[in-house]
């Protein structure tokens, strides 16, 4: 009996040994497969966005990370030409304040939107249509840099100059300067200290430091941060890879990308008591024979703002309106309280505070179901056996995706249970409009069907045509979703600025951008590159210090 037990133990031990060896081999094989898959994933993830530094270490092409702080955390403020010392719109009769007008004191900018355009687009990019800085107050909606309305009684801007104009018969009649019968108004040439003159930069002018030292081809810049400013010391005190910096960046061009740094200034103070003023060079990459110029965008590119001018229109199910007694109709999900139609125009929440503030609206009728972040056309429908529920009560209805259009007859007409009639085809705007039909030859819709169009909406370009896709990708909601348009459907909106000041915190591995401040160089004109038949992104200076028009 004992030999049998010993034999069984030996067999079990041998089996266990074999099992452990087999398990180890399988584990090693799985580990090898995992390492191979991880290598493939990393290779595909960094393709086109990374370089090998020669030692097998993957290094990102772009060192910049855009981490703008929420305003309830801390605020970075930047003012361009805060004392007007670089000219005001390039006119000799404008007054400039002292070069130390914005040192350790409050400062802010105020901006004007065209009347009625504020929050018109609800797309997270354009809170309104900016107007000329010289526009009088009666023609603008006054806002701060975050697009928030400012009451005129709280404005730091000087009162408009009122003058007699015999041609005026009333408000804006017969021209926009008129404010009443025989009276017109113009913006005052006086500006308060510590003011944002970001549309007035002339690169041919000199500027002064707050201590009165004159510098060539520069502008004053004031900054403030109501938090600690990272400053490096010790062996990294003089390093350009450590600390906080103000950088000048220009537009994307055939010569430079947006991330090309044209000028920089290192911040040496860890705290700012109000605004602190310094200077930024307006030379191009420290080349004193080249200065920044009034470069203009001419083509649609990634990041460009566009207005949709000739999009196809669609006939959707009758729209759900709060003014109607019936609670049956169509609407877009997701919805936002301050977004006019939801769906394509519903931006992502930028913070938990925004989501909390919008919570009550999300609970109201009609409620959007849990979605994967896409835009979905939804329809409400009366429940079966709901006779005991009051007609106007939301509990009488449920929400479902609108029925897609299907071919309804042999003549190629399309319809669905949610629309009022036959349409010549499916909506061609996007697959997310599958519940809508193509408009009739008259451009109208049947019955109470809703005519949906994106005409005159403003969005941001996220992608440009390629070999695989000939259309432009445009977002109306901070990039949450993208819609596609042909070039002839879009109007290119030239930006109000042509350069930006970036507030950047650097370390040896990355550069974190905390603020972007746009500004416009209005003079000189860029030098024309006659060889390549296009403009340089700078103005070349001749031996006498004058900008050259052609090279």
C-alpha cells in the first residue's frame, strides 16, 4: 500500500511540475504578446506626432500643453499696449499716457460686439461679432474679455463726444453715428490707464520700460496672476527651460506653424500686486532686420472661424415648442439651457459648476436620455393607455429617436411616421438628420414640419480637405461634434487679431500655456516674397530702418 501511495505522490508531483512549467511558458508567451501589442499601439499613437531622439526615446513634436485655468480657480490677465505708448490706431492726434501708467494697479479691457450679436451663436468660440474699437457706445454691446455684459454705468471707458450733425434725424438715421435729431456721437480719444489697446500695435515704433528706458521695435505688455507665479532658482535661474514666460506667436503660414515662438520675455517676479508692466520685442525671432507685420489670413485652415452661407436645408418633424399646448414634437439632444437648439449648438460643460447650474434644466421636459456624446434628433410621443394623465402633463409622453426617412413609394419619395408628407429625398446635411427629408422644390416643408438650416451659423474649422475627405470639418460646440461642408458653403471670417501673447509655464519636459491674448499689428505691411508669390510673415527693414514692400 505504501509503495502505491509513494507512486501516486510521485506522479502528482511530476504532473504539478509539468503544470507549473506549462503555466510559466504560457505566461511568458502572453507577456511577449502584450509587449508586442503595446509597442504597436505606441508606434501607431505617436505616428505623425512624435520623433525618436536617436536613443529610442519617443519625444512629442509639440512641447505645448494648453491648460487654461477655470476662472473660479485663478485668473491670468494680459493687456497689450496698456498705456497706449505704441500708438492708438496709428494716428498722430491720439494721446499716449505715461510709460508707467499700469504698474501695480487695477487694469482691464472692454470690448464691443455688434448690437444683437452677443450670445447669438452659442458655439463656445464666438460670443458675438466684434466691432471697430472706435465705434460709439450706442452701437455696441459692451463686454469684458470673457464675453460677459458690462453695464455702461460701470464702464471705465470715456463718454462719447457728442457733436452737432444737421443730417441726423433720429437714432442711427440716416447713418450709424446719429443718436438724435441733429446730434451724432463719436468715441472719445481719451483712454483710461491700464487699458487693453490690443488692436493698435505698430511694430515700427519704439516703447519704454516702466523705468523709462527706451527700446527699439517693442510694445508694453502688462500681466497679473492672482496666484503664485512659478519662478526657477539655483542652477535653473538662467535656464530658458524653467519658469514662466510671455511668448509671442503668429498665425500658421507656409513659413511657420502657430507654435513657432517669435519673441519671448522671462518673468522674474513670483507675485503680481495688480498689473505688472514689461516689454516684448516685436522683432521676428530676434532678427532686428525683420519685424512683425500686419499679416492677414487668406485661406481657411484648422482653427479658422467660418460662417455657413449656402448649406442644404431639411424638413424635420414638427418642432417641440414651449409656446405650444401640445408636448409632441422633435428636439435635439443634448440640450443646454442657453444653447438655442441643443444638438449641434450644445457645447460641452467646461466645469462641474456649469453642469450643476444646468442640472435643473436637464431634469425638465423633455429629458434627454443617456447618450454617447453625439447629437441625436429625438421625438416625443404620447404613451398608450395614458387617458388618465392630463393632456398637458409631461408624464403622458415618452421620448424616442425620431423615425428615419424611408422610401415610401415607387417614385422615390421619402417619408416617416413623424413627418407630414412625402419628400424628394433624405436630408443631406448629415446622418444625424436621418429623421428629416430634403426640402420641396419650393424650398418649403409640408404642414407643420420644421425647416432646419445652419445658414449664417458661425463655427470653427477642425479639419481641412484631404485625399480621403474633400470637405471641411466644422464644429459649433467646442469640438464636441463635427459637421462637414464643401468650401463653397463657407465664408471665411478673418480673425480680429493676427498675433497672440501666450503666458507659458515651462519645465524641461513640456510647456503649459495658461493664457492666450490676441493682438493686432496694424503696421507695417508685410514684405512681399516675389519669388514664391506670397507675403513673408514679417517686414524686412532696409539700411535706413524703413520697411521694404517687396523683396
